[in-house]
């Protein structure tokens, strides 16, 4: 899928999710979805993307796969530049701080992530970069 098409579909998904307070767009590929809003590292504008997530306790985990492309998604680069963000799960928003999983955490989480959605195995196989796992922790 072309980047421009993926971005348009992402915007549509986010609009439906936000408009329906998560009644539409909350599940995709048998997994829960959230909306992540981060500040653009170049524009300074708020950008919202729908992402598959896993949760453990208060921490929410998202995956910066970008479909296995050889470069990180913009939302991940935005979080690296400015870790403060907002997530929306089912119409409830909360402030979070993002951090990339360290190797030991990645070793634990990567099998869980692949079990949740087997597509991540294919994404990792098609790129030379290590796909980041991102923890979104409550402020």
C-alpha cells in the first residue's frame, strides 16, 4: 500500500473512531485500537493516528511497524522528539509519556506482539530496521 493511501485510511479511521467515541474503529485484525495524538516534530501541530495496542496494567504498548517499511513512522519520530502525548481509548483520553522498549523488554514483548497479530512477523522480515516497541505510560 502506498504511503499516501495508508495516511488517508488512517485519517478516516481516526475520524470514525473519534466521532463515534470508539464505537466504530475500536477493533481491527482481532485487536484493540487506540488513537494516539502527538506533536509534529517539524510542524508543531497535533497529529492523530489509530494504532493497535496491548496493555499491561497502566502501561499501553504500541508497535512502530509502519507495515515493514524501511523507515520509522512519523508518529514514532514525533514521540522520540517529544514523548508527551495523548491516547484515546474508547472515548476516554489520558496523557502519557512515551518511551521505546529496551532490549530486555523487547525480548519479552516481541513474542506477545506476534501472538496478538502475526502480521508483525512479516513486517519485521521485510525491513532491515528493528521495529520499535513503545510504552505509553500514564503521566
